């Protein structure tokens, strides 16, 4: 993804050489600076960024699978994202957070001071994926972890 226009976002990523506060400023050539941001006009597209950034490593889980407090907690610690460094440019992280929070679920029974960080911890998930079903899927399909939704849910 490249700063500038949506059409430019189809190009291969370029190394970022400017700091976040310089991103988007004209380069010495008079061309827009390469920022690594997907932009539509001047507004960052949080949904497109979410899909492109998060699906680089794993399935981009639907925003409504977690409450907003969970998404905020996850995005506040991307340097240790389930054992991996998934750090993002602050503007990109902010745009993604805006999208996720806007489209999140917010059940009243969630403790916002201690939000769940894994979809597999949620009661609706555990109800839908019984231990017997999980064991069967692990034995008969290529299901390594319960976070690998696409191993069973295809199409």
C-alpha cells in the first residue's frame, strides 16, 4: 500500500524513510511521499487498512466478534501481539481502531476493565464450538488451533 490515491495502493510497499509526522509531505522530487498508508483522498480507510494489515499474518476477524474494549486493548499493545511484534504506523493503527470500535459488539456483560483478548475466550464462541466438535475437527481436518476459522468455515 502506498500513500496518495487508492489506485496507487496496488503497488508494492516501499520502505518508509520519513517519520510519522512527515508522512504525506511532498518528497524532494515534488511527488507525494511513500507512506505505506491506504488513502481515499485525505482520509485513511480503516476497513481497507484492517483487511490488508491484519490479514498479512492471520484471518482478519470480523469487527463484531469482539467488544470495542477488546479491540482497543489489542491495538494498544501491538508490539506484543500474541507473542509477535505487529507494530504499525500510529496513523494506520488509529484508522484501524476507529473502524473496529465503530463496528464492534458491546454486550453489557463484558468487563471493560478486563476485556477478553481472544475470540476463543468468549461464551458465544465456546457455545458454538463444543469440546467434542473441536476434537473431531482437529482429528479429521487440518485444524491446528481454534483461531484458524477458515480451516472449517470456508466459502
